[in-house]
C-alpha cells in the first residue's frame, strides 16, 4: 500500500507542545506535510522543531486566549508556510473536577477562553483564505464530554458541546464550498490533560488511568491522518473515539429525595 503523502499541505496546529497536538505534528510531518506549530511553551516548540527539522516546521508561541495573537501570527507567516490548507484546533484544557457549587469562576472563564474563544479566533483568522482558495480542512478536537455529562465535567463539557455544534454550523455555513470540517471526540485518553486539570498533581492524574488501557495521543493522530487522507468528496462530520475499557453507564437515580 502506497504511503499517503501530505507534501502539498501546510498544517496549522494549536497546542502542539504535548499530547494530541505533538503526536499529530510527528505523524503528519512523517507524511510530508509542512507544519506551523503553536503553543504557549516556546522551549517545547523549539525542541520539536529540532527533532523534526526546521525545513518544514515553522513555530510560533501562541496563547489562544489572547485576542489578536492568532491574526498576528498568521499575518507574519513566511511565504513558504502560506497558505494554510489544514487547521487543527487542538488547544484545550480542563481545570479541576469539583462539582459546580465548589468551582472556581476564574477556572471556568479560563476554560471558556481556551476551548471556545481559542477555536473561534483560529478559525476566524484562517478560514477566509481557505474559502478564497477553494480548498481547506478544519479539524476540531472535541470530547465525548460534549455529549455525555459526568460529575465535575460541568463547564468543560459545556465547552466541548460548543465545539460539536460549532463544527456542525461551520459545515452549514460552508455549504457550496469544498472546505471540510470534522469534529473528533476522544474519550479517556492519557496525555498531559489530567496533569493540567489537577494543576500539576501528577499522582492524582495517574490515578485516573490506573487499571485502564486508555487512548494514546498517537491513536488520535492516526485518526486525524485518516480524515485528511479521505478523498476530497468525502467529509467526516464527527468521530467519537473511546477505549475498549470505557463504556456507558445507567442513569443515576437518587432515592434519598423521596417524599421531600
């Protein structure tokens, strides 16, 4: 089987310093793509650029919560890294697992600024050129939390529900163009996600995956590659990915409220 080539693609990835973003960078580079890798940690970006090779990798420090930052990076791109053909909106996070009455409003706002506004800013900055060029692909990294609630998921789940609906509405607005949109929704996945969620508590993060065989970052990268490699007349609307060890549970019923 011939290896699928991405040599004609310039791919913009947010949150490329770890997890799904980093795995996507490695796999897509191996298939010939030019990459624009962004993230908050400049040192990690530089390490990845050295690992992969600067000839096909452009890096830019980016905090997607900062208004105007994406537009500046896109405007300042070298000609060799323009126009962008694939946008992977991967940057996202959860903070805490507390129930709503005990949550931090600051944490909620940071999650919204990253998971919702970050995707809006990147899409708004990059999509018009795709439309003008009549070519492009937007891949959003959502979560099963956008469909299935769980205790402590509250605002994180709400932001991923936004990602799901925004992806569908993008498809509706782009009707009549060849631009494709996909929302990939991972379930239990072992990356730095839980370390960030628990604010650096690595032991607490490890406990989430104890006794499981979760999704790996490389699994999602393979899913992204599969989507991009579909023929141009095929759009994958949504992919929900869960590890075999994860499934659905019955609805919770609280019988202690009877008669109150």
